[in-house]
């Protein structure tokens, strides 16, 4: 792993010195390239250390949370297999609609030709016999 890190540092330094041009390289350019390469390596090592510290600190809590979630999912799976009883809102036998003419307050709806799937005039709700919600 150390050899890999050293190889990456040398490649980064070489790339920066090639961008400047080998005939114009000064010791200041070499120092700048080394500092840039080492900064990148130090940031990468910092990220790895932060990940390891976070994993050690939050790993047990995360595993306990996952176990609780799996236990809850297993308990809920038992209930999913059974049908859910629901009482219907409709009465057992519907009452027949009252026979007779409509009250005079209702006017027969008049409909114009439909435009793109919507009515331009008329009642918004149907007047079928029975209850409406």
C-alpha cells in the first residue's frame, strides 16, 4: 500500500512538472508539485480515517437498528397473510328509490357538444337513483 501511495505521488509530481515543461523547471516548481500531491494524499488518508472512526462509532448502533427493523418486518409479515376485515358502508339491502316525478326545482340538463372530454354546460354530478357520497 505504501508503494502504491508513493507511485501516485510521483505520478502527480511528474504530471505537474510536464505541464510546466522540463526545460523551465525550478526547485520552487518541484516543491509546489510535491506539496500539491501530498495534500491530495493527506486528504484521502483523512477520508479513510474518518470513515473508519464513523464505522467504529456508529456501526453497533446501525446494526442494532437494522435488527429491530428486520424483527418488525417479520412481525408485520405475519399480519399481511391474513385478510383485513372491513365493514361495508352500504346497507345490506338497498331501499328502492321513491317512485314519482322529479320535483319541479330540477331542470333537465342541457348538454352542448363535448370539447376535449369535458362538458361545457350541465350538471356536474349525475342524478342516478341512490345515495351519493
